[in-house]
């Protein structure tokens, strides 16, 4: 187990280092930060002066080291528009994104795990077919369109819920549900498939033949084994959602990280875009790491392997 | 044609996708009007409105443009961007994955770490960041989507090559003196292609959604081209007064994506009987 954890930690560090290279290449090699900073009509002399002032005329490796050193100290540059640290702007948005992500995922898990289990246990019945229909439609429905339809029906026509903004559960309900539907479709499908995978296993027959009640067979033997892939999936989903749901946040004017990234792109505020991307990637790496550790703890084959 | 009866879902998917392709290819012949023509007097006309020129079956937008014609023309952008991005990412991903699995060692390690890094990025954010650097536009959009999609092919291709590399038919070809390129082309690649096709079919829907999402955010296809994502942007602004602006292009996206998912399901079951029904 310790060797597994050590190996996984090294892997996460490698991925984070690679992430920093990717972001650096994007911002310093492919894109020109100075051209993004200055207005379109800036002269060559102005460009050169700013380039020198920011140290962008130094060798690339030197710039990369400075970039990483800054990032490790939490310094991802100043916002071009608001002249405050870019990371501070991102961190300001974290609670809103986390609130939305956690609510959406709770709704999704609460609906999809029971639905997936029921569909597998009642295979080829009405409930199974209904679950399959839900997964395929849920996965095909673009979030932004579902969001617009939800606003149209519940916000504009029925006037039951606010159409956007943040504050109280009424504001949270529509965006969280809309965001949750897509996750729920994936989790339902995977839960159903994982339960079907274990449903014919020998240890279930053994458990039944030694006289265990059906609830104990399902709860203790079947679901524990079927849970492994589902836990991994939910972890990945959480990592993705915590990175900010750019589209859903924009549709519902939700003041989260995803919306910040979109606004920063339009404002040509590149340090903020860079900070959002790096932060989201770091959160995702952390979420996958924790998921893998949880998986190892749940699965004795890895725990003792 | 017996598969049509066995899998009505896939048949419906194929029908919808064929319809979308037909409207993309034949847009000028099937669209009732020019998608750019503005009929200001009849702006925001609801579906089935009559005008001097005929009937606006799906209504008009805020500039009086015929929604049905714009939905028909919008299929061009969605399918061109989606299919090109899928073809590019499938070709690059398969090539990298096959080489990675076949050559092994350092090359393999390096490539797998690169895929790890890329998988760590939420793809919509990565696309946003790249578009922010490169600028919006159809060509950049295709590049961005292809770049965010190759990893899946590479991973799967690599693992199936790893399984095939030591199989008898590959050993036999090698013993007979076949060159590496010949082994790759004649023996390895045909074994990898079915799973690549399945991934491609599923990813087409994802690409179409991503294109529409980026365009909806104002970072994709320019507003001068009629596109489903762009129509949704307009629709969002006129939501309170004209529901049809956002409803029909969104339905077009959903039906097309649904069709590609249904076909993907069918392909997976047909090519891998073990996964059938899961």
C-alpha cells in the first residue's frame, strides 16, 4: 500500500510539472503575452519596452524557471484589468463553484446510484428501459440548451425560480439540477454496468446458499464490489466540476471560476485565464489522487498488494 | 437490413444522422430561404407565421431571418467542424497509440505521461485557453477540438497493440521477414481500427456539443456563419419573448448528438459482443 501511495504521489507530481509546461508553452511560446497585454495599435517600440520590463526577452528556460518559482509561491501574475493578484481573483470564486459542484454532484449521485442499481437488479423490465432512456438522453443533451430550456420553463413562464445569479437555495436549484443531469446519466450507466458485472459472481451464490438474507447479499457483497468503478467515476466527475463549469455558469450568471475564465478571455486578461486553468488542473490532479487512494483503500487486492 | 429490426435505436440514429448530412450537403436546395435574408417587418415571428413569401415553419429571429433555413445551414458548420476534428484526432491518436504500444520503452513512457498531463485538464477549459491564445474562427476551433480529443484513441490503441504484439500472427509475420512498417500496416492496424471507429462515433457527438458550446460562449464560429451554437446565443437573449429562437437549434444539436451516441452503442455491441447490453 505504501509503495502504491508513493508511486501515485510521484505520478501526480509529474503530471503537475507537465501541466505547468503545457500552460507555459501556451502562454509564452504559442501566444504572445505582450501582444495580449497591449492594445492592437501598439507600436513595435512599445511592445519591446514592455517585453523587456516583464523579462520576456530572456531565454525561455529562464522564463520557465521564474514562472514555476512564482507559481510555487502562489504568484501567478497580476490581473491586467483589475491590478490585483490573478490567483486571488480565482480563489474568490472558489466557494461559488464548490457550492454549485457539490450540490450538482449530490443530486446526481442521489438519483443515479439507486436508479442504476434498480435497473441492473430488474434487468429488461420497464424500470431498466426507463433508466437506459434517461442515460442516453441525458448524455446527449447539451448543458447550455437544457439550462436555457429550464430558465424558459421555470424562470420565464412559470416564474417559480430566479433565472440567474447567486443567493439562497432557490438560485442554486436550476443550475445544480441542469449540471447534475449530465453527471447523473453517466453514473447511472456505470452503476448499472458494474452491478451487472458482479451479479453472476460465485461469491454471491455462496452468500445466498449459506442462508444470508437478500438484503445482506445485495448490501454487503454485491454493492461493495460494484462500488469500485463508480467511486472512481464520481471522483473524476467531482474534479471536473470543481474546475468550474464555464458553460453552465455563464448561462445562469453564476459567479464561479468558469464564468471568470470566460470573462477574462473576453477582457484579454491572460494572467487570470492562466491562473484559472492552472488552478483547475491542480484541483483535478488532487481529486484523481484522492480517488485512487480511496480506491486502493476500498479494494483489498491493492491494499495488501 | 436485418440489423435495422434488431436495433431500432441504431436505425433511428442512422436516419437522423443521414438527415443531418443531407441537409448539410443540400442546404441551398432544401432550405426554404436564404439564411441571411432579413425580413425586418416579420422579425421574431412565431412558428407557422405566414408572410408574403410563404410560411415561416419555425418562426424568425430578431432580424427576421428564417429559423428553419438557419437550422438547415447550421448543420454544415456542426458536421464539418465535428467530422474534421474527429478525423484529425482519430488519425493522430491512433498513430501515436500504435507507435507507443509497438515501440515500447522510453517512447511509450513519455507518451503515456503526456496523455496523463492532458487528461488532467478539463477539456472545455483547455479549449477555452487555447482559443484565447489563438483567437476564434473555424480553423482554430477544429485544431482545438482535435487537440483535446486525440488522447482517448492513443490510450486504447496502445493497450490493444500491447495485447497483439506478442501474438502468434505477429511473430509469424516477423519470422517470415516482414518489415516493421509492413507488420504495423497489415497486421496491427486492422486489429486496432474497430475500437477506433467506436470511439470516433461516440466522440463525434462530444465534438458537436463542444463546438456549439464554444460558439455559444462567443469563442467559436463567427456570427456571420449560421451555426446552431450561434443561434443559441441569440436565443438566450430573446428567451423571455421568443422561445423558438433557442428551442429549435438546441433540438437539432440534441438529436444529432443522440444519433451519434445510438450509433456508437450499436457499433460497440456489434464489434465487442462481450460489452453488449451494458
